[in-house]
C-alpha cells in the first residue's frame, strides 16, 4: 500500500488512516488506489472484526478530490479525447463505498476535521461517526460544477431526509459538528483532543462484540430501506436464523444466565 494510506491490524481492529495531512488528505490517484485496496482488505479479512477509518493531521478528514492533480488530468483528457479522468468514480469511489457500506463488520469513521465531497461520502458510508468538535462537513460537488458521487446521493437523504439533502447538495455550505449531530450526520461529538481515543474505544468495543450479529444488522437495515415490510420481515427471519445458530449467540445466552460478561469469538 502507498504511504498515503496507512493500514494496520491488531486485536481484531483494522485501522485505515488517510495520510496526506499536508494536502488536507485530498484524494489523488495513488491515495484512491491505496484506500480502495485497504478497505477491501479489511472487509474481506475474517480476522478483522471492526474497522476504524481516520486521517492524519488536525485540519481535515478528507477534502475529496485532489483538484490540483485533477486539473492536469482533465487537460490530458482534452488532448487525448479519452475522458479517462472521470472513470475514477467507477474505478475508485464506488469500490471504496461498496466495501465500507457492505463490509460484514462495523465501520467507524473518526472525523478529525473537514470532510468534503468524497470525504463526506466516505464518512457517511461508515456505520458510526465519531466527530471532533472542530470538524465540519460539506457536500462541495455543486461548487465545482459536479454532481454527487461516493454514494452520497444514497446515504445523505437516508441520514438527513430528502429535503435537507437537496438543500445541502444544491447550496453547499459548511455544516459544523454540532449541527451535524443534530442532523444525524455525527453519532457523537467529542473534543478534538479526545477524538482518537474515543473513536478507538468505540471501534475496539465493536471489535470485541458479536461480529455476525453486527453484519446481519447492517444487512437487515440496508435491505429494509428498499423493500416492503413483508420482504423485510422475511429477511429478518432469514438473518435471525443465521444469528441464532452462531457460537456468539450461545455464548451470549450462557453468559446472561451466568450473569457474566460474554467473550465473543466473532463466529
């Protein structure tokens, strides 16, 4: 993996760190490739039971596309007529969001600063967002004459509602941490100095939890958003049967009877 993205696994937790603080963790091609590969690795590794997505520095989580690189790529496209630059949505952004949202384990985003454009989209693709009180969110797309990508057309309306999503997309602005909490974008807001410790605490607690149950919860909620009540009930039946057959369920029931804290195996 390129050093623009750091990847480490320990005690069931994969930590993925965007590492271009000098560029506010903007997404150049090398960073997008490395992030895609890291997220896929974490999602597919059975030894990983939770994922923490964070960023280096204190100014930005990720400001989206690296526009300095983007300008050069667009100029090259005009000369060649290839139109290759915008294939980044299909090649990079979509696989990253699919891996984050579809990971069969919880994903926590620790938002340390500005999350704009695709950075906002990646944060929304996580299951839980711990946000520094100095952070802010911005859709940004319309400000550079682009439409939504990184899944934000799907995630943002589901988090804040269609009306507010339209407002934030059509009139991009900085949504500060407290407002983000009130809108449901942030699950919790903490002092910036405490962000990493709190996000790690949340992620490690999830890594020690019933992984298969968490995966089923993610699948159940995503399915119910686009299906009827009857279909959702059938999906709950299917997933509950699977969860009920897990070792973790047997461990949890026995621990409850014994009045002990369960020690889950993630299977």
